[in-house]
């Protein structure tokens, strides 16, 4: 009889323990739910902007986000909408947007790296992508970047040759101001000292190396006669022609 009462007593304790555990679990779930709901009802209020940026400002991004209207909460806000909006900026190469608990947007921006102006209207990236930059930066970049010219769709050809020309001319320290390919695939370079170099259509690399070879001759003439060159025409089978600033053209015939 004593043993039966002892067992009943332990059963009561077990049930009380189970009840306490159940109450604790329910209370914890309700508390967590209320806590999550409380914070998840907060709209996205802060922004962290990362990435190496030359043109994109926080004001630009704020303006775009405001145009989307009222932002959602941590759970409801679709970051893809924000990402697509920012990608509309023409100088943006890539954007990633993610949410940081409880109310922050983390936005990482990758811009195109500008290399040159293209046909005086747009900017070309280091990989040949044509894009536009904000107007307030255009005048500053004009002083720093070369200009590339060519028919529509020829940007990759012009860029590739620009890299080749630049590498060849390093030996005589002749910075390129502009490279132009016309519709007849004829090439012309302008150096930073405003000297024009006409290469023509054929054997342009060979002609550029030839220019490096004959440049000491021209430099000697410049130093002795205090003359300035307007252009050098290498479109000859043998020799080249020079137009001096005085408008006189001198043909120099020699074996290549």
C-alpha cells in the first residue's frame, strides 16, 4: 500500500514537470514570435554602401531608392527590385544588395573602369564596354583620358590596337592622345604633343616600328631648325612625308 502511494506521488510530480516544460516552451515561442514580429515590422531604414566608387554617391542611391516608394520590412523587402533599379545607372557594371538584420541594406557597387572617350560622346571601359558617366565628371576625365574613334561596332578593334600602339611607343615615351580608325580601316594617331601620325590601312604595326626608327632623324631636324611637326605621313612604300607647322611638306625617301 505504501509503495502504491509513492508511485502515485511520483506520477503527479512527472505530470507537473511536463506541464511546467510545456508552459515554458509555449511562453518561449510566444515571446520569440512577438520579438521577431516587433523587429520585422520595422522598415529598412539604413544603408551601407561598399565598393570602389568614382561616380556613384550615396545621394544617387538614396534618390533611386526613394523613387521606389516606401520600403518593406526585413522580411517583406525584395532586394532584387533595388538591385535592378541601381543597375539602371549606365556606369554601373555590377550590383549586389542584401539585407542585414534588423533594418539595414548592404549595397556593393562595381563600376566600369574608364579608359578612354569613345567618339567624343561616351566613355569606354578597359574591356571595351561603352557607357556614359555623369556630366559633372566629363570635363575632368577629358584631361586624363585618351580619345578613341571608329565606326559603330568597331570599339573592340580600336581598343585592341590602342593597347598595341601604346606598348610599342613606350620605348620612346610618346603618350597617345587619340587613336582613329575611319570607315576605310585607315589609322591615325595623335600624340600628346599634338603631332599626327598617319599609318594608313596596311602594315600599320610595321609602320609604327618604322616611325620609332626614323624618329631620331626628325628629332635632330627639330632641334637644329627649331621647327614643329604637324603630321608625319608613313603611307609610302619607301620613306615618309613630314608637314611642318610652316605648312611646307618635305618628302623623305629612304629604304625601310
